[in-house]
C-alpha cells in the first residue's frame, strides 16, 4: 500500500510536469489499470482540450496517493497509541508490585535489625570477639539491605502515587553539619578527607529538611564510593541572589562523557565505585525528583574522568512558606 501511495503521488506529479510542457495530448475519462487504481487517459493528438485530461488525471492520482498515505499514518499512530498504553499499564503494574513487596519487606527487616542491635549490645554482658564481629557485620549489611529496599520502595511510590514534600523554614548550614557529621566516620574509615565550606551568616530557605537530608546523603554516598583513599570530598554552600546553591565536589574517578547524560536514570551506575556496596543506582534518580519535582530547583553534574565530579543543587529561596506538594517522576 505504501508503494502504491507513492506511485500515485509520483504519477500525479509527472502528469503535472507533462501538462506544463508543450504539446499536451491527453483527454478522456479515468481508466482503472489492472486493479491498481492508476488513473490514465488515452492519447488524442491535436486536441485543444488536452489540459482537462491532464488536470483531472493529476488531481485523481494525487488524491488517491495522499489519501492512502494519510490512512497509513493514522493506522500506524493508532497502533502506536495502543502499544504505548499497554506499556504504561504494564509499567504501572510493575511498580505497584514493587510497592507491595517493599512494604512487606520493611517490617520484618526492621525487626531483624533491632534484634541484631540488641544481641550486639549484649545486655550488659561482653560478647566473644568472633561473635561480636559477626553480629556487627550482620547489622551493617542489614542496614544496607534496608536502604536498598527503601530506595526501591521510594522509586515505586514516585512512579505510581508520587512523593510528598512538606516545606518549612530550613537552615541549610545546620543540615550540612548534621549530614557531614553522620557521614564522617565512613569517610575516615575509607581514608577520604571530608570538608565543608559554608557562609558564616547561614542560609535559610523554605524546604523539606528530611528530603534535602536524603539528597545530601545520596550525593555524599556516591562521592565516597567514587573517591579512592587519599582523596577529598568538599561540601560547598553559597547564597545566591534568588537561590541557594549546594555543591558536592570530589576528586574521584569521574564519569565518562558517554555516561554523563544517563547518571540520573534509574538503575544506571556510571562506575563500579571503590567500595563493595554499590547500591542499585536509584539515589540520583530520587534526588533529582526531590529537587526538581518537590522543590522546583535543579540538580546537575559536571565531571572529568580521572579528576572527579561536581554535583550542583540549586534551590529557589521563597519568602513565604509553601503548601505541601506531591510530585511524580517527570524525568525519572
């Protein structure tokens, strides 16, 4: 059908070109040739009304050809719409399943972590060294598993029902201090220097402090995993005229140019990292959704392989409290 459509268009165009030339010699009624719907006319020499045959033939062939093309385009679009609707339905079902599984896993996992913590404490009794070491490893890995489950659960909620941000007055200096102090033992154990650079007067904005804490935790986790021992990670905070800017700069392995555009995609990991715990590649996806969807800010990255990466969070400064918002994965 596509070939016939183009043949009709070509035939109509050819007849038009011939009509423009001297010595037109076509006149007559349309004739269907071999059932292929090609309209042609018998040759009548020296006919003063030859232009009628050319015009009718040209119009009929162009109408049939264009009509067939429009029909093919509309049919293809309808099939694509049905296919996209089916994919959307399957995607929603997938994330609904993940949400259910994540919810069911969180409660027993929390119980396991609590039991391991109680066992490690020994309830006043000293534990033998091998036992204490094994319990510590079990508790640490359980916490890692809980974080992975939470990330998958958050992504599923983001895709299905959306995540909420409840904004209030947030002192970013205090938030940076809180997160970096919590992360410092892990950086010290990895032999990485963690420093901060913040203005003394403080930076206050309307934001969801818990969500921003989650974003900064993710950025620092990634920076630590990508930075070898002896490296440096710096958290920089600055107040701009209409926004607050938060940077996490590392001297790690960097990101290859072909991977830079994909670092915010779910389940994508640009590099294996320097630690055994790689995660699922969801931290940056959730972080961008929180910043852009929940705070109307931006989260961008620049990187040079072998030299490090620079993640920049820009948050608008609002003079009045904002209403709670529910945001979905517009770019996730």
